[in-house]
């Protein structure tokens, strides 16, 4: 007998099919799940979205991550040192791809459990590839945070480094799994994968890929998620075709019911012998609500998956494509708030394969302390300076030493091209530069777990 459907499981269904029921509170939402456990695998993200119960969370995921060594020499020693291998180590190298400002660095920080990557609302915050390391028991995840995939024309327009074009491709060469991140709150870009992302995926079709829909919490109408999934996957996930069918069912003697059907069709040769598991719940407290979408007038929606072989994806036809038909799973989350990030992390640990670790278990990132500091300060500059002004700021670290009380003393000089930029960076009575220093110090203390004394100076380029 199938396990009971909990509120956490049904949350994923409501996100994608919130418009499945309409009308007064007297109407009921009926969820009908026709699927055997083998259809989606234990802990599958696609199964979670469709409402199929998975395994309980692994307690090991709650361990505290190690801090970053504030000393360059100590961090270098950890990076050069031989990993403390367990007897049967497992490893997974994960590349995260996506358009600029899709939330890649935010997701990395949430997965790591500590902020070591700069995050900003402005594009091109991440300027080079960096690695994050998650070590739990016998498994090590290596996250390759890459710059947002951009075209050569845009790179020239924004005067970006050449590495921002090559780093994502280099990361793919070393990846065992790729996460494709899409910002569903951006209605300009959410309906299709960027051409650069499609080029990267088509060049490495042998690497398993997973679609991650980010910023779901910012959507007012959750009902559009099902349509986005269909477009971004071209209707195929894990080799199975997704079909959305709407039917209107109304009877004068009984109110309309909203029914979600999830059916895994067995292969033709065994279809007559198999009978899928059935589970039906009819609970008023689990009913869905309509988000005033006029295009969804059905009170019954069905999602059917059928076994289907993968079709070849032609490289020359990418300009006419919107999605990638070879995703093996789908996740929906809100990285800023940490919603469903643990679900993704458990999935990643399950995908790890036997192999030697690359880093010591005390390593959290491949970045040096100076690189982390520079990126965090740059993040604040991007946040508080308007337009293109922050992209012209040059950072120079003048002092990095341990203070008399064990604190880390950092002095950084910020060089700007114009006096007007200097005035904006300092702010009225030094309010802007003081806020940047305070917020950066707090983030650095959380990364290094030690006291930070940060001083910022502003100069005009001579």
C-alpha cells in the first residue's frame, strides 16, 4: 500500500498545479496519484514535484560547515594537503550553469551552508570560476560556481574578462552533473533557455543535467510553472514524455472536482501484466486555489508520462529551440530563502559515485581569503553604486595581518576613475562607505569565524 501523502509532498503539487480547482470553498480538491515507487526512484526530485513520497531527510545534512582559514598560508596548506580519504570515498563534481543573475552564487552559498561567494542583484557579480566543497561522512560534493553564460558581444560591451566566456566551458569538462538554473521570476527570459546554455549542453550531451527553477517564491501565479516545465524540457524529462490534458467536468447534482493524475505508462510488452499502485486522498484542508488565470478553465488536469527514447539534438538548430529534452530531473526552489535546497542537496549526495576526494574535509572553498574578501567588498559596491559606476572600481589590498587581540586587520584601497565616483562611493558624511565596510565585515566574520577589522580607503586614479 502506498504511503500517505503529507503536506510537504503536496506543496510541490500545489506549486505547479495551483489552478487545478476553482470556485467557492465548498468545492474539494482530489489528488489521485497512479504510480509505483519505481517510477521515479527514491528521493527523486521529479517525484517530489509530482507528489510522490520520497525517503526521510538524512540527518547528516545538518552538520555545520567548516570556516575558511583567514590566513593565506593556512588556506594554501589545506588546499595543497593530501585529502583525508575514507575507506570507500564517493565524489560528485557539479557545474552550475545559467544566465547572469539567475541565482547561481546564492544557491552555492545555501548548499555550502556558509557565504563564500559574492551575491548581487546586478549581473556579472561572479567574474571567474570558483569551487565550493561539501564533505559529509564518505561523500564529497565539489560545486563549480561559474560566471553567467554570456555572448562575446555582451562581454565586449561590458568590458568583461575573457575568462568569463571560457570558464563555464572549462567547468563542464570536469563535471559529473550539471545544474541548469532558471530565474522563473524574470518573465523576459524564463520561457526559454539562453542560446549560450543550449550550446554548452549540446556540446556535452554525455553529462547528466538537472533543471532547477529558482525564485519560485516570487511568482504570484504558481500555475505558470507547469507550462514553464513543458517549454524548458520540450515536454520530455528522463526520457519520458510529459503531456498536459485539461478536461471540464461539471454535473448539476455535484460540484466540480479538481483531479491531478500522475501516470507512469509501462513498456508496451508488459503493460497488460502490470497494474500501477493507486492512492487517492480527499481532504478539504489540502485543497488548492485558483490564481485568477483566465486561460485555465478546467477543473481537471492530468499529467501523463510515457516512455520515449531520446531524439538527437542538432547543434545547428539551437536558435530555434527553447528547451533541452534530456534533463533527468527537475527541482523548484527559492534559493534566497533556502526553500527546498535541502531536497536538492540530498539528491546530489545520492548521485555521488565511488572515487577519490580532491580536497581535505576541512576545505570549504578553493578561493583564498583575499579573493573572498575582495569579492564580498565588490558585492557591496555593486549594491550601493548606481548603473555602471561599480564596474570601474579597482580594488587593491594594502594590508592583511593578525591584530594584537587575534583579529584579522584588513586595509583595502578602492580606486575610481573620476572624482564624482569618489563622492558617490563615500556618500554624504561617509554614510555609503561606512555601510559597505560594516556589511562586508559581518559577511567576512561569518566566513572566517573570527573578528574582522576592515578599513576602506577611496582614491581617484591618477
